[in-house]
C-alpha cells in the first residue's frame, strides 16, 4: 500500500489552434457589448467596458460566474476574500503561441496594480495568470492566488495531491486522493457519535469539502451532473472551496501559510505567513479545463470515494 517512485504529473493538453476572439454588440441590451473567447465546446464571455466576466460555458452549461479575482488573505483577516475596490483600466487582445489572449489591466484601490492574462485554445484549455505589484504598508499574508465564482450546484469536490505521508485513514480530510460533497447526507447530531470529523457540516461546506487541499496535482469541482472545472497543477498549488448563498467560491493558491485566524497554535505550526512589503510582485498561473456533461473528457474518476 506504500507507493515508491515519483508521482506522474497530469498532462496539460494544448492544441496549436487558438480559440476565436469575438467582438460583437448584444442587440438585446442597448449599447451593451461582449468580448468572447470561443472554442469547440467552450465559451468565455467578458464585458469589454468593465472587464467583468459574464460567464464561462462548457457545452452550453454555465460553469463560471465570476473571476479571476486576486485573492490575498491577510494574517488577521480570516473572512477577507480578496482585495476590494477593483478599478478596471483597459483590455487588450491578441493571438499568441496557439492561444487567444485577453489581458485585463486594473488595480485594487491603491494597494495592488497590474493585470490578468486569460489565454485559451480551441479545445477550451484555459490559462489564467496574474501579475500585481503591492504598493501598501508591510503586512503578513496567509493565502495568495486567484478566486473564482461557480454555480452553487458545483458541490462535488475530487482531488489528487502530494500528501505528507503515504497512507491515511480512508475518512481523513488530509488523504492524498478523495471525493466529497459540500453537504453530506446523514444526521448532524451533537455529540457526533461515530460520525467522522470530515463529515461535520457547516454552511460553507463540510470539513472534508472546505478544508484546504495542499500541493495538488489536480482538483475537480463539479455539479452532480459533471458540469464544472478541473484545475491541473504540479504538486505546488493549493485549493480551498466554500459554498455561499448564490455561488460556490474556489480559491487556487500559489502560497498557503496555514490558518488565517492568527492564534498562537497556528502561528507555532505554520509561522506568521508571508510578509509583503511595498514593491513586492505577486504572480502565478492557474490551468483550468471547463467541464460540460456533453463535451470533451468527463471529470476524473480514478479516485477512491
């Protein structure tokens, strides 16, 4: 049961054919326009005057509602989702290296300035990258990366990660591979009796669902029908999913420094986070496949429930 040898990295498919870039007015809304990256089965639609994402579609099913957004969780602000006061500046498009590219410039107040790159090929393989310069006072952070909003029906989480140990109990939230749902069936009695810790429920999702999955190789977050996204990585990124009232939020982190509650217990275990100072550059790349029940490969199923 103890594997030896390196873990194979998941492949990242990319065709040499870029997605199409469409710029056309929406006739049903006065003076409204759209900017669209269109692939064989996928569409990413933005509003060019604000840069806002209008939708991400896979085989006609909406799987992205909003994003990407810069996510920086400060040490003592566990409920801060991302920097606020986004100000859009301009948008540029080009075709480069077999991908259609949208570059979106903007800033978050006076603290972060930079851009997002959204690149897509004809098969709908997406690369979201970011580069922002921090312009504020020194601060310690717990998480740095990107955040996305997905339909609230996306409540099935599956993953494969580079775990610290070779073997875990089958119901351990830190197991290398798993499949879980936001709100598991069964009673939520107090005391829990023999209910595993991972199945303790919460409005944001069960412990198993909303815990950070560190050092991922891949993660899929989908509906019961298989509509959603898959994140492809190399064992260095981390994800955290939470359920809201109208959407499910997915954080893909290039830096994870433990809990954001700032108590001495977590500080002793994880340190005080990453220190940011004025002039520091935050950057990263997130690779995403849009999954639709009627298009392309389905979510991975080679995992233990």
